[in-house]
């Protein structure tokens, strides 16, 4: 019988939620947002639906990170090995 992996320890903060809301308003994909923060897409959906951080205001467009997709750890690892 398989066992589940332990939790990653990564947690979203209220300031992260503001960025998430801004990224959602900009039209970023849930997958890309989750990848940026290193969390499950379900956490992004919870922020979108308001069950997490319902009072967080959306970050302004000039405060947002660049739009994804983002390099995966595997791609970054390979690129670092080649340099």
C-alpha cells in the first residue's frame, strides 16, 4: 500500500494571496500561479473562491511577477548543469 508524501511546509501568506488574486485577474492559469508559489492548484482555487484569505485585496499590476509559465526545478537544474 502506498503512503502519501509529507507536507512541503510551503504556506501562502496574506501578501501571497494578494499576488495570487492579482495574477488571477490578469488571466494567469491556476497551474502557473501554483508553480510560482510551489503549492497545489487547490490552494489557488481556495483563494479564488474566497475560502482562504477572503479579505486580501488584489495586488496592483505593477507589483505582480512576470506572467508564466515558469521554469520547473528540473529545467533550472539541467540549465545549471550545462553552464
